[in-house]
């Protein structure tokens, strides 16, 4: 049988809290064809035993409220309905959710850091809700690490005129499997800035999505990933414009090195008929540093209205530019140092967007460590 192909507008129509509403993936489906199902350790077919642990701790700004709530809390699952089987499994399986609230018109005085640490064992499931009330402003960091088989959903609810900046760092141990959905819901004139950094783990599949409930929403999604031998790092983005006069911008860049290093980037943008005045652009770049590495990059743009302010996409994967290396070597810079400088230049503009100094320094150090391997 061949791959199942559908228009974007129908591919993303299915959503449900019920696991049974989603068939077990076979790998022939468009949304699963790049993911090595055998390495998901049962997250996709219900065979993963929920015997693992991922500890969640929150170091919150003093103005921010942190709650641990049960499954029946009305704020959980309000903004996001699971869009695939693993997301639904995560929703059906978590026991407690973390809810973070920034009150109306409050500007948080420092970042709120959510630390998630895997302790090994079987599968674990989680749920986080970050809520910004009208005109609030906050920076939130999600810091993932340790050993885990982990599936979770994260809801970002950004109120009228509020501004939320999120940094999500995936720095798992080499054996970890992480499948996650990050969904942002933007109200009138809301601003959402997301920076994803994926470095560690055996298999990481992260699906950020954005939805708008009123005009004026502005979303900027940025990502950086470095893939080593044998790693599978996959980012699947969906921005769905359903109301007029909203903006989105997506920029993801990755570097790959080593045998069977595999990066997947899917960028789906849908502009519905009612979303007149939309301004959107998405970009993906991959730098392949060695033989044996592979990058799959698929930007998809579906426009169902003729009245847009701007819409476009670009994607490219290639090796280091020999001319850049030669230029630096001609000025007395050794090859290894020239290579390092070119790769730093490739990531530099993205790194400047990380406003949390500690995280930016950590990512820089991690990139340096990758380059010395």
C-alpha cells in the first residue's frame, strides 16, 4: 500500500480526547511516515507500561501562581484537543497536571523555570498548562533532561494583549524517547514567542501548534537542533490561521553529523477562507556536516483565501560552504576553527533570540561540545 495523502485542511481535522478514535500508526500515514515507530517503545500502540517517572519542579517568578491539579480541573484540555494517538494517550494517562497562571496586567519579574527530569523505567505521561491573563507578560522555560520514555501535552493560553515567551530545551540522555505537543492559543492582540532547542535523546518528536481566537495575534516560532549519529529529532509544526489580520513567522535551523543522524522538519501553515489579511512565512535550513546524515524538510502552505498580506516558505539542506571555509583558511585560520566559525555563524542569529542568558550560554556550550566530537 502507498502513503495516505490528504490536503492540509483535512489532514489536521481529526482531534479527540479518546485514544480509540485514532488508529494505531503503521508508518504509511503522512503524519507518521518519517517516524521510526519501532523506536517509540510502545508509546504509539498502547504497549508502553506506565511505570516510569518524570519529576516536574517549578521555580516560579514571585508574581506567578503554580498549582498541581487533578484531571477534572476545567482549565486542563480547554485550549487543546489531542491531534494524534500518542497525544491522546498522554491525555488519557496523566494523573496530575501543572497549571501556571500569570494574573491580569502582571509583568513577571524573572523567568519561571519548569524542570522535567526523567528517572528511567517505563513510560511516563504529563500535562502542563501555562495561562496568561489579559495584558500579562512572562517568560517560561521548559528544561527536559534525564532518561525517560515520555509523552506529554503542553497548553499555552495567551490572553488579550498578553505576551508569552517560551524556551523549551530538550537535552535528554542518549536513551530517552520524548513525544510532545505544544499548543499555543492566542486571543486578541496576543503575542507568543517560542524558542525550541533539541539536542539530546534517542528519539524526540515535538509538535508545536498555534491557533488564533481573535484578530491581532502574533506568533514567532524559532528552533535550533543538533543531531548526532543514530539520533532521530523530528519537529512538526502547524500554524492554523482561522481569523483575520494575524501574523506568524517560523524559523528552524539544524546541523547534523554522524552515521544515521536523522532530522525531520514539517512546517504546515493553513490560511482558512475567513483569515483575510494574514501575514505568514516559514523557513527551514539544515547543515549536513558528514556523510551518513539525512535531513527531511517539508514546508506546506495551503491558502484558502485570496486576501493575504503575505505568505511564503523556504527550505534548504546542504553541506558547509567550501568558499567560506577557504576564505577563512586563506587568512590563516586552521580548518577546524574555520568550520567552527561557519557553524556558529549559521546559528548566531537564532541564538540572539534566547533572552534567558543562562539558557543561551548552555546552548552555546552544547554546540561547542558537539563540534569537538
